[in-house]
C-alpha cells in the first residue's frame, strides 16, 4: 500500500506566490514539451491564475487548460483570473504529468507538471530537462527517469552516510585501500 504525503502550500499562499516555470527558448526545434510548471499545491483554482499571469506576457492570453484528473483532486470547469475566465477540461487519455494550454491567437503549449511535493533538486532537474529545445522526451518518460535518478541519489547519500559513520577508509594515492598504520607521519610526504 502506498500513501502520499501532501506537503503543499495553503491556498492563500499559492495565489500570492509567483508561478515556478521553466520555458523552452524560442527556436525552430519542435519538441514534445514547451517547458515545465511546478505548482505549490494540487488546487487548480489557486494555481492557474498565477500561471496564466506569468504566461500572458511570454505567450499571449491563455483561454483553455486541459489536465488529466488523476493528479488533481478537483478539476473545476472554469477558473476566474484577472477579469477573465480560463476554461478547464479534463481527459483521462492525456498524460497525467502534462498540462495543455491553449490560446486563440498563439496556439498550444504542453508543460510538464512537477508534483508540488517534489524535492528542490529533483524539480530543478526536471525543469531543466523539460526546457531542452527539440527534446523527444515525453512528460511521463521524464518523470520515470527522475524516479530512477532520485532513487540513485538517495542510495548514494545513504552509502555516504554509512561510510562516514564507519570512519571512512584509508586510501593510498594510487586508489588502493590501506591500513591506517601506513599513513604518512606529520611532516613527511608521499613519494
């Protein structure tokens, strides 16, 4: 049984904070994603207004948003922001780790949605990977890769902690383990 710990920002705080975005630079290379978005919570009503405000200048007026309801506990039909309404749709066929933004004048953008409870280092890796121009990696593949990388990082940290708690090991300058009695005395050098 898996349980998910929700470490998210309260609704009032999420609406005051700027959107955390990483966008693909404008280029002729078309990729699977146009960037990444790291919301503070799983509340679309609180999270979409700052996202739309941040994208208005860069991309134009966003009119419609689609999500997969698997990652959002409540999917409203509309979200009011800055004197206008964003229409929100949901599709179970859509990648659950992706948000699709639509605009009448500019077109469509696909953003990787990084879960709000993601650690900073993992979110930074995901935001950088999603903003690579011309990348063929999908949102689902990026999240799967990060799960593997994150496990490796945690294992390495656990090994290092164990290493340090055991006192480490003496190594010769040639990378071979040594007995502590073989260490040079103060003032002598390795030759």
